[in-house]
């Protein structure tokens, strides 16, 4: 009997030919094993899912994104029933999904979306992202920017006389400023508002509180509380009254000053 030259492992064969044949047979066995696993997986899909599946089920089974799944369905690469509804729009046959998975292994380029498909389309007249205004980064409003820090500090010192203690709690600061308790705690945690942390509580001396009220962070809060807005208006009036009082006070003339010197 003549031996098959493809499976001839006689000692006459060169070592290189023998190794290549063994490698080829191992590769065939591995491919057969992978094919067997895939066929088992496809049969499991037929058992797990009904005759038709939704778009959500399809992109989870195929391990693709929602947008890629939408492209496959709208382009007709995967046959489906399109109802045109906003919810549960597509109805895909499970057998078509299995055909897609099998064919994708052989021809992956056939199911790739065109270039630029995943780029966002910018709508005219609308920005791509809404820029969020952060506290402490915007320029101060012109009404409060013109207030002298010394006058501002004097005004808030008079307002804080409602509290006899020299040290205030976060609850008292929340009542005084009109901001939530969580906002005050955040100021303390981020050291915008200097404090003393004693027994899991924040305590703020009035001097530290005055420094915070005249700081850029507090002045430039974008969404101000109602109390903060009212005090800003009172601050403008308070500065105008204090300046008018300084102007109205009689100043000694130069002649009187010379007489007093001599």
C-alpha cells in the first residue's frame, strides 16, 4: 500500500517538514474546536431568546454599541421589521442575528460603518456643550465690585452682631447667608472658609467669617441666595451713605489750619 505523502511521518522526513505538519494539524484541531464552541453558542441563543428580539437584546448579544446596532438595522445589513415608533421600534429575527454573527467572523469589513459615522453632528446656532458656571471663577458683578472691602467688612461686622458669640456653627452660618447647610460644610472642607474642626463639627470665628465674606469666592458665587442678593443691595446703599457722610462733614480751611499752626 502506498502511504499518503501528507500524513507521512516516516523517519526519512526532514525535521522541518515534520514540525510544519504537526503545526498544521494542531491548527486544524484548534479551528475545529472554536467552530464547535461557536455552533454551541449559536444553538444556546436559539434556546434562550424567542423567534424575534429587540434592538437592546441584539447589541448585548453581539457585543456592539447602540449606534453600531442602529447602523446595521437602518442600512439593511441585518434584516428587521421597522415600525417607526420611538420605543421598541425594531423587531429582529433571532436567526438573522446568528447569520450576522457567523458572517461577521468571515467578512468583518462588510459590517463596518463609513468613516465619520461616530462623529457628532453640530447643530447650527447651538453650542456643543453648555459651559457650566463655577463658583469663584466668574468676574464679580459690577454692583458689588465697586464696594470697598473695608466698608464691606464693616457692614458684615454690624450684621453679625445678631450673634453674641464670637464663634459660629455651620447651622448659624447657613441661617445668616441663606445657603444650605451642605454648601457651608463644603466651604469648610475645601478651606474656602477657615474653621476649627472639633468633635466632628466645624466652628468658625467671626474674623474668619468676615475674611470669607470679603473674599473673591463668596462675592463671585453665580447662583446667589435671596439673602445674599438683599445684602448686596444694602451694601451699595451703605457705601453711598458712608461716602456722602464723609463729604458732608466740614473740612477745616487752609487759613484756619495756618492760624492754628502759628
